[in-house]
């Protein structure tokens, strides 16, 4: 482990040099400052592990320095050095966040004791913070119920990147739990106590995307009545989740790439650059590599985002988790609605375990909640409770899945049946399939399926 760094602040040159020689002799790295202003500049430029400062100094005294340090995002610890007659002021400093104080004249033994105590307690605090972050992340990952090899691999990658700031690109179909994975990445990182903001790129009109990302100044366009912050500025120091990033336009892709490279942007209508420190987590439910090959997504942006790739498997590829998930959601919604514990009939469970679940975990969750409500006081759930619209022929879909079907064939079959059951109403079909209308539109184009425009 590297030696701890200490910034010694005192207007008395003799004291500064004495403390430097003493502390370096004990293995610490020491920097010096002759007053509070000089010390604050050094703390902002390269924060030390601890500031050891005199209380009475010109320009900015120790109390003012402490107050300024405590306004920083990650303030170092502060120990105050004071004369006997100003102990009350030192006590006031401790109430404002100083770790301890030393009274002049002090011995080398006293210095060693105070420093050892500070670094021991600080080390425990860091361990506790890290443990708390791990527990928070684990709590989020636990929401991704399952014991399959596929889902355990996802959890392992999340843990692996917990202490990294590298961009993460999460891919997977709609409803697989990409947002849960993104949340776990943030909560297990050193940014866990900083902002975690999310932007659904598919939901933002193209003409508003730049302003949404970077903000704008007053009068920069019609309707810009005041200067606003964009989501990059709001997320400074934390994590920004760009959901469905494959939906942004080529022009915005270029601007986003430049911001990721430089960690700097300008508001719409401004020429003043703003520096930010933001970790990017991006998601997409489309085949991003195919989009790159087709020229719809910039290759350089893809590689900038895809430093740590995470592929969240669809539910049909982790069928071992289906019984576990069914029981989890069954218990969850019975408790939510104050119902006694219900069971699923053997035949229904068999069909559900073989169903392809085109909407993945989200579809299962919604279907189970619906089943609990439709079953009323009945103790056992049947297929019609999960899929009450017989016109959708969902159960036959399940039994038709023999294992020889390709994933595309099963998905196409599910979409066709759902559209038929809704009279080709895309909005209703998308809601039943638990995907966005835009995703459904992309699937229709992919499978060359005709449908209405509603």
C-alpha cells in the first residue's frame, strides 16, 4: 500500500519543517503550505489523505480552511493545531467536522497517536463504505432472480467492474433486466453516493436530444426561455445510463462521441466548454453490431462504449430460472394484494415453463400479477388467469414450441398471434408483449409483417 499523504499548513516555517521531518521519518508523504489559501489550492489540485493545519494564520485561518474543505465532493480529514488559549475554538472546529486537535506544545508521541488513530478509523470507514456498496449492489442483483449459469455470469461481470470507471454496454432483449444490471453497476462502484441518472434515448424527439443531453442557454432557440442544465451536467461525478442508445441519430452520435472522448461539452447556443466527470452505461435491445455493419451506428462510438460488454440473456435461454421466477412473483403479488399463498396447476406450470416469453422477465412479472388478480379467491392459478384473452391462443403457442423452432420463428409467431388478437392494434399488442411500440415496429420491419399504424 502507498504511504499516506499529509498536507501540513502553518505560517511558522520552523513548525512546518519540523513536522515535515518528523512525519517523513515515520513513512508519510508530506506537502507544505504557508496559509489556508495556499492549502486549499493544493487540496483541490491533489487531495491529500489528511490535512494537519494550524488554527491561527493570516489570509485564511484553520477554521475557514476546514469549512472550505468540507464543501468539496470528497474532503480529506482535518486535524487542527492550536495554542492552549484557543482550545474552545478547536472544539468548535471539531463540531464542524475536524477529526481531532493538537495543543501546542505537542510531542512526537502525541502526533503519532493522533495520526494512527485517524488512519485506523478512516480505514474502517472506507471498508464499511465498500461493504455497504457491495451489499447495495448485491441487493439490486438479487432482483435478477435466478441460479442459471447465464445469469450468474452477468453477476460476475458486474462485480468485476465494481471498482472501475470504464464504460459498460449492456445488450439484451426488452424485459430481460438491463436496467437492473445498470443500477447494480452504479451501486457497486465508487460513485454509488453520486447521481445515477437515466435517459431513454428512444423517447426523446430528435430536435430535443442535444438540449436534453447538454442543456441550452436562454434564447438559443424558440421556446428557450431560460438557461437549463442538460443530463450530462446533472450527472457530473456520477453515472449516466443512456437507455436504447441505438435510437439516437447519426448527427448526435458524433457529438456524443466527442463528449465521451474529451469529457467536455457546450450547451446549445453557447461556446463556453463545461468539463464533466461522468461514467457512461449504455443499453440496447437491438443487434448493435449489425447496425454498425449497416452504417446506422458509428463504429468508433460503439468501441468507445463497449469497453465492458454485458449480454443479458433472454428468458428462453435461461429456462432453469423460470420455475424460480414464477414462485418469486407468485409470492410477491400474493403478499402485495393480501392474498393467501396460491399455487399453479401442474399443466399450467408445464406450459409456462415451455413458453418462449417474448417479453422476458417483465412479461412474466406482469402476467403473474394479472393472474393473481384474475384468479380472485381461487387457490390455484390456471392458464386463462395468466393469459385471459383466448383469442391470443397463448397456450397453444407454448405447446407449439418444440425446440426445433428458431428463436426468430417463435418471436414472429408470438407477434402474429398478438396482433391477430388485438385486431392489428400495434399499441395494444406492444403493451401485451411488454415491449415499446418502437421495438414492435422494428420487429415488424425485420419479419416483414404487415400491421396497422396505430
